[in-house]
């Protein structure tokens, strides 16, 4: 099946990217490509806990050895069989530009936003008690300076997830219906 749409998701931690991906998989049989999944085996080989700090450490080491474009190529090779591909998370303009120029049909960028206090609540509900407002704000600041702010400014669509889960899921489905031309696998 030829690829018709690639969606690049951006957003800070705990804004709702995983929920967006789950809905895209369930409703449209999307293939989800996650940057962090790529590094999971490296974490296991090094016997490191799957924390954000360790993921960043492994990712930065890999980028230093092989370069970001090589990672983009490897992820792209995995995304050749589906009509809809969602890439979670596009955090730099280099990544956004790389994937948008490789898409054979259409590349769309989606930024997901949510208030800091709501994101802290979600992280705590997930068991990430060590994540304080201050540490999340610090991480956000690091991501801004790392390029996420420029990716965000170029987003074609912005989803606000400062609402209930049900309301957010309705908004995600509505956006996917628009982007995919109502080609849900359940219709």
C-alpha cells in the first residue's frame, strides 16, 4: 500500500502524544515510529534503567557516533509499508525537514500543547513522582533551546490538550478524520 500521509508529532513531555498515537493506530491502522523505542535495546545492553536521563544519554552518544541523519534513515526504512505513519516525537527542525522531504505524498506537522500543571498531574498519575514542576520546566527549557520551539512555530496544526481525556480524544479523532480524508479502517 503506498504511503499517503506522514504525521510528525511534536510537544513537551506528557502533552498527549502517546494518546494521539494510540488513536491513530486503533482507528487508522497507523504505523507509529517512536524515537525512544529505537534506543530501548541500547539501554538494555548497557543495563541502564529506562529513565529520560538515560534515554538522553544513550541518544546523544548514538548521535555523536553515527549522526542524526542516520537515525532518520533507519526510522524511515521501518515506515515504508503503511498508508499512515505517525512519527513521535519530532523535536528539531532538522528532523522535521528531513522527514518532510522524504515523504512521497504528504507530511503534516502537529504540535500538542498542555498546561504545565496538567502535565505534572499526568506524570504523577503514571508514577513519575520524581518529576516536579521545576524539573519539568527545566526539561521544557532544555527542549526549547534544543530546537523544539522552532519546530513548534512551524507546526501546521496545534492540538490543545488542556482538557479532559474524552474531549482530547474527540479532538484527535476529528483532526485525524480531516487529515486522512475520513478513511478510518472502521468505516
